[in-house]
């Protein structure tokens, strides 16, 4: 586990969920993970809410503002959001949300990478990003699922300087572990033919839990769903779940450190 006091540039530093019903979303996650909610009193924030665990920021929730309701977005920390957007465009990315100031919290942008997956950029100011990692109730991993994994590797290397270590698991499963300065920062799963055609390339957020099966059962009791039931994989026992409004995320009880 780790307490974080400053965002590390070019690594995942924040996650938030867009919701058409913030009250329902806040109630679900607070009941599931024991999070506390701090809703911004500023009308310009649209009800944006920070979730905390033991007083430390772990995530956010807000209204949909780029046409993708009910989705968790991974944000990569950057020192200059405008320059990062320019690099991303040059490497084949497209802009969903142009760089914009979020009150005094920071400056954000949202892109789609060349495989079509949305990814956020966060230039921190008052909000330095998540303050807890790799413990139950906190973000522990971020993973891109993409059919064209070669294009994804090239983009994130060019824009964020990530090095790729790609391995094969079985006959048709290819996984890339991305690192920056020798530290694991994210993963890339190639979407093979077993993935339903209607599922687009996407970033997935993983939250650590003490007991994957018990957490999945609690999600069901709170009105969510579990499209991929608890399953053992090399890093631990995981499940893919949806909150009651349809936003998907993964839970995992790791059996090895996921970040280097």
C-alpha cells in the first residue's frame, strides 16, 4: 500500500466516474468501499464529488461532460496538458475535451487514442490526484484493452515515454506491461476473437479488495451486476463488475505487487 502526496507525470494519477444520477452513484460507492463523499459547493462544478478513504482522495464522480455517461475514466498525470494534447494529436490521438481549467483543482483534457479508447489527462493544481494506491478500496491497476495492440504500444511510447514488455499467455492471449523509468505503470490486453465485437477498446480501472467473492456478492446486493464472475488469474483473483447505473470497473485481490 502507498500514500501519495504528488502526482507522478505520465502515470495514472486519477480516476472518476461519469453519472446521470450522482446521488445514486455516491450512495453505491460509499456503501461498497466505505468511501466518504465531499461534494463541491461551487455551482460551476456541477455537483462533482471527491471520494476519500481515511481522509485521503481515492476517486471522483461527476456529470457526463464528453458524451460517455456511466463510465470510469483513467487520467494520466501531465506537467502541461496543452503540450500533452499536442503530442497526442501528432501521434494519432483525437481530442474529446480540449484542455480546460477545473476551478483551482487542475487542468484536464480527454483524448481518444489511435485505437479509440478514451484517456484523460490531468495537470494537477489543488487536486494532486489520488492519495492512496494499492490497498483495499483504492486504485491498484489501470489496463487498456485494444484489438490493435501494436498501435496502442506505439502511441503510449511516443506520447508518454512508456516502455513495453509484451508476453504471450497461452495460444492467443497477449499482454503488455508498460513501465516508466523501470516502474510498472499500466497494462495492455490484446482483444482477441473471444471478445464480443460490440465491446470497443477501453481503459479499465482496477480497485483492490480484501475478498473478491465477498465484494462481488455485495455489489449484487447493492443493485450492481457481475458480468465476469470472480476468476483466478496470475496476478490474483479478479472480477469485472458494473455499478447500478452501468459503469464498469474491475476488483482484484492481488497475490503479487501489480506496480513496480
